[in-house]
């Protein structure tokens, strides 16, 4: 508790990092997972480039802890940092939206994307990720659900079967 109350404004950058690591380790050792996660966000707040963030071992700890939360806890954790935007929170939100989208929960994913768009529109790397994600969504909506693709072996040991299947499919399509 004493370390939490200590004012960090007089600390050098290196001392702030050491303090953050100590807070994380203490919270983790005491079984206070929420405090450990908050300490990780604070520890990573100086990371402003995605490559730097992804390379940081503490970000791996943050991702692992975040994806152990249930869905409701994940959203409340992201929203807890709404007034203090950090790259780590934005990227966690992006990863969660991506996961939800591919699980088929497109509406929930869109809500997170919209939240990210409103809170992180000035962050160029996040804006680029969001733009690409919205493009994927738009392209998915343009797909023809009635179109299918088929791959048949036309040579080799199984070529005979592939050619027969192709002839049968072609006959059916021509017959209507």
C-alpha cells in the first residue's frame, strides 16, 4: 500500500519503470490480478509504437491476463482507461474485436471498433489497423454467398476421378 501512495512525479524515467515493475510483481505475488493488470498498463504507457509494444515482455503478460478475463470484465477493463488512452489498451481492444469478429459476434466487435475509433482516432497506427479492419468487414459483406469453389485433381493418380467429377459438375450446371 505504501508504494501505491508514493508520489512518482519526482522520479526519473528509469525509477518509474522500476516502480512499475515492483508494483506488478507485488500485486501478482499477493494475488491481486486487477492491480497487476493496471500496473502492466502503467508500465507500458510510454510505448507509442506497436513494434516496441509487441516486443515488450510485459505486454505478453498483459495479453495473457486480459484474455483470461471473461467478456464482461474485458470490456470494463478497457473502459476503465477511457480517459487515459494508451497504446496497450487500444491494441488489446483491437485484438478483442478481432477475436469476437471471427467468433461470429460481429455486432459486439463493431461496438469495440467504434469505441476505439472515437477514443483513438488521432493515433496513426491504431487508425490504420481500424481502417484495415473496416475494409475487411466491407469486403466480407460483398462476398457472394452462393458462389463456391471446387478443386479437383486433374493429373496424377487421382486425375481420372477429378476429371469425371468435373464432367459431372459441368453437365449439371449446363442442365440447369
